[in-house]
């Protein structure tokens, strides 16, 4: 996934665009580039590295002009090189383009362009876009050439282009987000609202197949039909303070700390909406929960609440595997799609497959302008504010909070479910305060482990999966979570002296999981207990109060903190782990 932005207005564009890519950097940080236009001359500066590194070299804010575009890249097609960094130029150097997504037919378009005498310098798919616009401008206006180009593209794209001749900014989206910010000093266009949220609260959320032509006026149209589109102006409730680090060193710890309040906000949903969602689950014949990564773990965790509280079977499927379940879908099926970003390609693909079969969709997401909200029949917002760290922390516990309440609602006990979650939320600040010193010491003790294992039973099993993901994606230590009962079916072969094994115990599973802990200890494992009560088998103990069906909300918090400090101990950046991006918008 990449971050794209553009600005046209009264102010100097380059400082605005530099700030924009800083705010979008969580979407990818392999390379950065900016193009501005001054006195009818396009200038482009771009290089490999994150925003700070590249700005130190290229001094973006020096670039003149009051119109420009910018890009921060997470590489998909083409290696991480200066040449492959965006913006990309047409052969005649008069059209600059930044792009988020994948043009699936770019090889064919590249061949067409090369046959017509164009040379493409980069390995990217994006470079075909400015050159197609140049090609079509030989016989059409800029606007028509842009629309013609868009109709030739297959795949996913949000695009911002800048034309040297007219100083016009052109934008368009297909299965990738793009929003406009309408400020007094000018017009912004970006992948999300963060670049302009302080300049204006007025946003226009573009929908699929919509294009924007921005010069001294603003035109929005459907690029398939060419017909103008009327759009409403959203007033964004976000404030950028929420998305700033404040006095935290990293977003990750800030967002872990915020969970005391974000879990509360998540569960305080509009009563009518929750009632509607409950009735959709009740009416459905076949319920699927889909997600990826952490969101998938929330689905697995919720399936235990569906079973224990509502006595209802639900199908939990990785979004990337959902197409193999197509045969089971009917117009009576319900799909609950979890995605913090609302842009994860596999989740959107699963939703499209389901919609083709007449399946009703409930989305649980955190981004109001996301593609998922536009595809869903009903959307439950996680309301946990911008999650900037690549790792999902507060969004995970927000998803758990919403799903727990939903299931209690299904059992006719919505208020009881909300109360349970709110009681758990109230314990979060103490858990963080009381456990952090011990967790810091633990991180320094196990930071050089080759592997870390996590075991749990019942609802603590998905917590073990999620804990392993947190640890491995931020510390690069191999970590594996699995069901305690699975230990003897293979993994115990990996246990040797001092291998750390985190044991997630609850009142309900204590007896069996401690027996598993004894088996591991007998083979030299180092036992770290996360539990409401100490036990002799533990070599290290972190207390987490018992919370019944809300246990998964609380027991993940010490592991989030452990993952954070493991990264710090290993001198890694917890907010931007290597090779990862905040949302995987490619399949
Ligand atoms: C979790 O820490 C990771 N960042 C990743 O697994 C993430 O949960 C997954 O990519 C799904 O993202 P989404 O919730 O935005 O769809």
C-alpha cells in the first residue's frame, strides 16, 4: 500500500506535501517523492528511504510552486530503487503521476506504448499511466486523455496526476481510497484525511470509478460514463492531535495505552445499529466471519463467544481463502468482514465474492472513508481513532469489544455484554501500569531467543495466535502460537533449555493448560504465565485479572507491551517494521 497526495491552492505546495507524506508514511516507507509546478516547469525530487532520510538529502520544502503531488511507497511492482520511486513522468516530461495499487494489465499497456515509440525507464506498473495520458493527448484534451487512460487500466488504483501545461491536478480511484479536502487556502487530495485534517474538516469521499479534475474549478465525474457526479461534503470528526505521537516515543505504545478508552468507545455503539446487526445474524442461514492477520484472530476469538454465549455456529475463514467457500454462499448467508483499514485487498475480494451471491455484509472497520464501508450493507465503526503503528493493537481489542457485545445481543443480553466489556476496559490502565516494569525486564531477558512459543486453550488459543503475530512482526523473533492440546502433536519437539513459552491461562482452562506447562517445563522450557493467579510452574508471572468472556481483551495487552519492548531491546522501530505496511491493499 502507498500514500498519495496532491495540493493546489494559494500556499507553497512543497511544505504541505512534505507534511502530507509524513502523515501518510504509515502506508509505506520504501521511497518518497514530490513533484511541483512553478512557472510552467515541473520539477521532481525522489529517492529510496523514509521521509526523514530522503528529505535530508533532497530538501523537499525548497521546491517552488503552489501545486504539486507526493508519494510514499510500499513497493509492489518493481524493486526499491530511486528509479522506481514515484512520481513517474511521461516521456515528454509534462505529466507526473503518483499511484497506489497494482495495474494488472501493465505489461500489455507497456508493450503498446513501446510499439508506439515510448521508452519506460522504471520496472513499475505506474509508469504506463503518464505515458498513456501523453499518448492520448496527441488527439484529445487533457481531460479526455485522462479518462481514456483510466478506462484502459485493470486492477486497483488511486491516482493523482499533474499536468505541466495547465497546472491541472487530476485524480481517480478504483478499489483504492482517495479523498478530497476543501480548505479556504486550497484543495487537497490524498489517500486519507490525515494530510489535511488540520486545514479543513470538509472532506469529499470519492467512490469507485470517480475522477476529479482540479484547476480553477473542481469537477467530479464517473470516468466510465463521463457523467458528472454530485457529492456530499462530509465534516470529519477526527482531529490530528489524536494521530500525533504526543509525548510518546512511538505510536505503538501510545495506541496500546489508549485502549482504556478505545475499548469503551468501541462498545458504545448506536443501539439501533446493534439491534439491526443482531437481527441480521439471527435471520441469516450461515454466518461467515472473515479477516486477515490480527482481524482474523479477532474473528477466531469471537467464534468462541458465539459458541459459549449464543450457542451459534459461525464459520471463521481467512479472507484470502474465502473464495474456496463460494459454494456455501446463498442470499441467506451473512458475512461479517473485519478490517481496521477497510482497504485490505483480500477482505474486499471476499466481500465482492459474497455480494455476487447476494450475501448481506456487515463491516467492522475503523476508517470512515474506506472501500469496505462502501461495499457493506451495515457498518459498525470501531471508533478507536487513527491507528498509525503498522501493528494492530487498539483496533484488535476494539473488534473484540464490538463482537462480544454483538454476541451477547444475539443471546438477548446486549446490556450485560456491554457491561462485561466496560468492566474489562476499566482494568486496562492498571494492567498497563502494574505489568510494564516486569514486562520490560522480561523483554531484556528473552530478547535474544531464537523462538518464542505461546499456548492457550479455548478463547486463549486465538490470543496465543495474536500474541505470536505481535511478537514476530515487530521483533523479528520467530514466534508461534498454538492450542495447548496441540503441544504433544509435534511442537514439543522444539522445546529445549530456556525456550520461552508464554502460557495463557484462564479460570476455565487452568487445569489443562498448566498440565501442558508442566510438560514444557519438564523439557527445559522457560514458563511465562499470564494469568489471574500465580502458580509454581511459572518461572515468570504477569498478572491479568480474570474477565470471563472478555479475557481475550485483557490478556493480549501484556503481550502487546512485551512485543513493543522486544523491538526496543533489539533497536528496531516498532511503528515501521521491515517489509510491512499498515494495510495490505494488494492480494
Ligand atoms: C497486525 O498487527 C498486522 N498489521 C496485520 O496482520 C493486519 O492485522 C492485517 O493486515 C489486516 O489489516 P486490516 O485489519 O486493516 O484489514
